[in-house]
C-alpha cells in the first residue's frame, strides 16, 4: 500500500484506501462512489471482490497481491516487473493543490464519505506532526493499526519524510506490539485506547518480559482514553512521552494534550495543534463560553477540500473556512478542550442532555467491567434513557442491579443506566471506535424499560 501511495503521488493519480473489514456491498460503495478505475487488493479478499466485479461502474482493472485467478490474471509483483525502473514522468505538472487521495470516513454512522485531500494537505500533516510529536531522524515508526486509516498514515509519513524506517504489523495483537517494540527498537506509534487496554490485560509476567524503553513518543487516538488506562501507560512506558490526540480523516489533527500536561488535565484532548484554529459553537452558530458545551469546528492548513461527489455533505460540514466535526466538547478557563460526545450519540432525557462518555467513564471504574458503551433508547415518559452494553472480565459475573448500585452517588439519577446488557464484545472499527450505530440497530426498539 505504501508503494501504491507514493506511486500515485508521482503520476498525479488519486489513491483511495478501503477498510479491510468491508464486505462486498461496502467495497462496491467505495469503488462506485469514488469513480475508481483500478483496484489493487490482497488475494485474501478475492472472495468478496468476485461478488462485485460485475457491479462496479468505473473499475476496469483488477490487480491482486498474490494469486487471485478467480478475479484477475494480473498479479502485482509480476505486473510491475514489466515497467521501467526509472522515475515516472507525469503527463502534466503536479500542483500542490492537486488531489492526492480520498480518505473515506470510518462509516461509524452509516455509509462512509470520501474526504478529498490535496498533496499540500497531506504533506503539511506529515510536517506538522513531525514537529508536534517530536518525530526526528534516527527513529523508527511502528504501525499497529490499519493502514487504510488516517492515523496510521499520519505516523508513517513523518517518519518517511525524515528518512526513518517504519515497521508494519499486519494485524494488531498486544504481544506482537510488545515484541516489535523490543526487537525492532521502535520509537513512535499511534495506538487506540482499546489497544493499550489489551496490552495491560496481558498477564504481568508477559508485559515485563519485553523491553519497551526504546519508545519515545506514544500517541493515543480514536477513542476516549480512560483515566485508569492513562495511569498504566505513564507507568509502563516510563521513557515515552504520551500525547492524547484529537483529529479526523477530514483534516488530520485538531488538538493535542502534550506530555507535560498529562497529569494535570484529566480527560482533556489538549490545545489546538500547530496550524489549526478550534472553536465550539451552539445551535445558532455562536461561540459558547468556557464550561459550556458546543460543537467542534476547525479551521487550518490541512483541511480537506470537501467530500467527493457529495455536495450535500460538504455544504452541511463546511461553514466558509470552518469545518464542523460532529463532536460535542467544552473548553476550560485555561483554554484546554474536552470531548463530551459525538453529536448524534447525545441522549435527550426529559429535556436534559445526557452524554454517554460521562457514564462510560464511571462504568469503566467498575472492577468487573472490561469494556462498555452507553446508548439512548426511546422511553414513553422521558423521551430517551441511557442503557449500558457491557463486557465483563473473564470469569466475572454481574447483574443489572449491581451495576446500577455502583453508579449511585457517582452519577445523577437520570444518568444511571436504566438497563445493562451483557455481551461478549462490542463492535469496534479497527481504529478502536465503538460502532454505536450497530448497537442502536440492535437495541433501539427491542428493549422495554420501566420508569
């Protein structure tokens, strides 16, 4: 994939990463929505590609990495051998404002949209991130998350720009991450909070059997970093600087909680990153006061140019030079920002705004709960009420009343979950985000809740 990205950049072509968890209909959506003319894919995905090969409009060329004769006779390595090894010459000059890629949003709320990114935008992400996260020469990047995601690209590019090696894990596994840090002596990585939590769920003797002292920069991204997890990170990776980063496929980075503030600003996503402006707006589009909740909007050097072939979504997201991110947050009196919740995840209960993240933070402190997500379901009296979907630690048993009792005194009564569903795992994207729309599809309308 890295080869393809840089090849496209040299010939004024556009690359479009596709989520490796997508199945045939979702792959078809991205190909058709992006007007892609060629698909390069790992042969292990051929079963899904076969299903859509006659249903894509513009995609005429299929190149497999590994043999996939059921789809195409073109195998990547043999295909590129036929071409000159000299530097390609684009048919037209490359301009910094030319489009380099469409980065499709994670699809956590429905069909993904393609954020149009320019050469200038991605180059500046690499440059600014190398400054913000102290990515210098003589280091080594570690990619443990999916390469189709903006976060993995954002850690790869700064390292490549300064001449560093990047070590890529095909799939996340906590032991493989520790092994890579130990054996490869990596210095910088992005990890989503659930990835950190998986590392700390390993037996202590396994954690201690690997040397992680080479790590100099850790960047947490993709989901809220719970306080207990942060404390474990600061203790275990004692030689590394921890950053809590907030950003999006549409622009790269918005804010960062820098290492020097980690122990003083709990649950904060920090201050605006270099080259970015941030503000919080109310429903009327006016900036809110510190302490009040508003919707995040950003403006800066790395913004996308809108959503490909989707003027309605572009118009809804952009207000002039400002991009709305769909997240709710607040700012303290020292200027630090905090994520409250996704706008569409907010629960309106008895005309009062209830933010699931606040409830999840309390539930994560329950000793039996390994993972949890909170959603709103319809209620005849209150409009909506919160329920929790929880994963227990192995061997633990709990009931609804125990969880409710734990919340007493820690949450206002209207925030305490009206019900708790116990499941084996939560649906998550590869970047670690809980797919709440899937939980709502499963539980909304299927649950009766008493007053």
